[in-house]
């Protein structure tokens, strides 16, 4: 059976983070394992508390899983701080892990910060060169690439800048742009592919980024090429938003079993 490891924070509301990743892996028939980096107290209204685990414990979780079960793909989400980011990078190198999807989680849907400022440079210099693909939204891509993004052309430029930093490919998600269809761009240094879907109205979009990146990881674990994995993941997220269960009073979760 194909396996995928998620390295991310726990969302007590079940819509994002580890919980969304494992649900997504299951939806694609991939056995999911996890290494929790932080525990959050959150719901659809926002993040109420965050407790980062020790880097040693994060590394121990990765070592335990990979040494026994293995990992055909890895999804990296919330890292919380620079020390955890370094520990994850060391584990990726030590185990020669492949098909690494780096989702640079920085800000929660409700606006709470989920990554210390000093961790951004570690993410750029240490983790990005280990990534098969990095999957920032436009706000995250602006920080990582140092460019202003207001159009699809800007997204492409940011993607190229992220590839120049060492990632083998960058998928810049355009959901935060205001108008038109929901367009994401996949840049690998040689080609640019636009992934487009209708922009769906509504507030039930909590965990879209986590779900998208973990869907890509699941498809890579099953042997898809990156472009096909991204196309399949995009379609899955669109269905998950369209069929969201309508839970909570804020940004509600998706339907991962769609």
C-alpha cells in the first residue's frame, strides 16, 4: 500500500493541518502517518492557542514512522519555528525522503500567525532546496519570493523566483486574488502550467491549502507525475469546497470524502 507522511500542526477543529491531511490521504487510498509539530486550539472562528512541540520530539516521530513504515511522499505544513524547521530538514536529508511537498504555512485563515519570523529564512535556505514542489498562496509567495503579487503574471514571476531559490517546482495558489476564476500556476523552471477552476462563493474554505498540498502528496505517493498530481488535487479541492458540510460559524471545513 502507498504511504504518505504529513509533518504539520494539529487542528482541533478538524478542518486543516494533520487532520485534513490524513483525511485527504485516506480519500486517495493512501495510508497516512504523521509527525505533529504543534498543537493548536482552534475552530472555524480562529486560532485560540498554539503550543509548539520540541524539535527533538518532532524528529523522533519522523524517525519512528520512516524507519518502520516508510513514506512514498511527504507533506510539510505548519512548522511553527526555526528550530523545528531545521529538525525537519535534517530528517528529510537523513532518510533521503523523496516527493516532498512543502506548504509554507504562515498565517491561519482567521489571520493568526503560525510561523515565527526567524523561521522564514530557514524555510528559504534549508527546506526549499529539498522540496519537489513548494505550494504557497499569494500572500506566502510574496514573503518568500520578495515580490508583490496582483496578477497571474506576478504569480508566475514569484514561482520562478522560488524555483531559483532551490525548489524543483513551485505551485503558487491564486485563491486570494479578488476577481475571476481561481487560477494557480505551476512553474518548474522549464514550463508554466495554469490550473483553473470556477471561483466558488462562500465561507467554507478552511483548510484548502492543507488539503491541496496533501492531495498532491497523495498522488505523488501513488506515482503520478507532478503536473497530473496538481491537476487531480485541484479538482479534488474544488469538489471539497462545493460540497462543504456547512459546519461552524466562521470559515468552515471542507468535505474530504467527496
